[in-house]
């Protein structure tokens, strides 16, 4: 289940910007709008989970239905010949897909006796699925090779996602039964879904600084999701999607190193390393090229593990520690809404506008100038966090 869930996402999301620019002739603003569907999905997902999945139906059944419908929508994306036809399909798809990320976790946790010890070995298959999708695109089917890219073959990524989604949809009905736990007659509170009860945590200066920094750092993050694959393909890097799987491999490795950094350096230094890695990776993208500077691009991709784990995973642990038992779920919901909802929504809009601003000619961008902007934004966040966040011990990390 976990392998297929992330294989589906990795099948099309990494190459989305390249597909839209090459196959549909979309502008940077339009590409940003397409990526923003993830943010809308993240904002709407809690309502689907809280109002439906947690109250009325088994998680595995909803998972199956959402993926079957999602597979049909992916097929519409595959057949689209214009951005105007593509956008409604991908928008509806992400509204349905984002809740499945919570559903696969629910199905997993309910079958475990010790989730803290068991979940990592299950979740890693999601990372493997994402990597497998990227390797298949570049090395098995070669859809992102220069000739095939020019021939429009990247559209087949959506067909692969469609078939896999429908497969997971039917497979989901064979998963262990995971009935709802919430009382369907219990009073519905919107604040519960969005984690608004955790807003009280913003009275804590350190958490407020972390909260604002989390939103701001998602602006440079959006540049990576939206532009990394089109950038590599445009400057002539071979097998760009396959090479980008180094980011997920790095993510898995640095996740194992995270406790070591926590213990030795503490939370503030660890999260600062994550933010500094964003500054460095975009600077490397700005000066690298497909020839003698290819190693700089590879290093930039491989930094994804530090960028993601040291900031976002560290942030989840910090949020959990600060919230305490009463607000743990609400706090995680709030930080997810702030990052993948608000932060990424702003980020994709900025990334799309900046990409259009530095368009030199059709299929030719001033990438060095583009990449220095998210590098600069990340540097500003580093300065803000360094000055205003006061070092503190985090109970769950020090234990």
C-alpha cells in the first residue's frame, strides 16, 4: 500500500513542470497554479478526513474509492492537450489525493502494536516507491530523454499514475478493516480539523518564530518542486528524473542521522543546518551546468535530505514537544496547514511569477538569476531564525 501510494505521486509530480512547459506550452504562472493544487488539497483534506473518514466509513474503503476516481482523473490529465483542459482534472485529483496520505497512515497505525517502533519500516516503502517511479521514468521508459521529451512522451507518466492508482484502489479493499473511531453523532468543530486550537502556542515567542519561519521557508521549497526538473531538462542534463531520486535516497539516509544531530547539537543548530542547506543548494543550482558543473547540481539534489529532514521532520518533533498531550494533533494540523497549505501556496505563486520574469525565449530561462532568488529568501529566513529564536531544550529530543 505504502509503495503504491508514493509511486503514484512520484510518477507525475516530479515531472509536472517539465510536462506542462514542453507538452502544453504553459507559462510559469500556469505551472505554479498547477502545483498549487497540492496546497488546496492540503487545506481541504482535513475536512474530508474529519467529516467523512473519521466518522462514517472504513479508512481502507474510502482509500479505495478515492484512488479509483483519482485514476480516472489521471487519465484525463494524460489525454489533455491544453492547460485549460488539464487544470480542472489535476485540481480535482489533488483534492482527492491529499486525504489519502492521512488514510494510508491510519490504516498502518491501526494494525500496529508499537507504532513508534514499527512505522518507520513501513513508511520507508513510500520513499522506495517514489524512487522507483523516478527510475522507471528515466531509465526504464526514458520518457524524459531529450528526443522522447520533444516527442511529447512525458504524458505517459500520467497514464502510469492512472493505472497504478486504479490498481491501488482495488487493492485497498483487500486491506485490513479500519473502521472509524469518532462518534458520528459528536458535534463537529471546524477548529479541530484545521488545528486552530493550537493557535495558543503562538503566544510562545520561540514557537511563533518557528511558525513564521516554516511558512517562509516553503517559498524556496516551492521553487524546487516546480522548477528543478524543468531546469535540469532544459539545460541538457541526461535522465533528470532519475538523478532527482538521489534526493529521496538522501532523505532516507539523513532521517537515520537526525537523532545524532539532535543529541549532539540541539534543535536550533539542527534546524539551522536544514535552512542553510536550502541557501547552499540553490546557489549550487545557480552556478552548476550540465557539463563541467554537473557535480554541483548533483550535490544540490543530494542536499534534499538535509533540507527536508533537518527542517520539516525536526519541526514536527519540535511542534509535538511544545504542544503537549492536549494539543498534539491540533498542533500538527496547524503546522501542516501553515506549510503545505499557506506557505506552499504563496511559494508556487512566487515561483511561477519569477520563472516568467526570467524567460529569455521559448524554452530558455535565465536559470542562474531564478535560483539566486530562493537562495536569498532562504538566507533571510536563516537570519531571522538565528536572531529571534532562543535556544531551548526539547524534552522529547533530550530524553
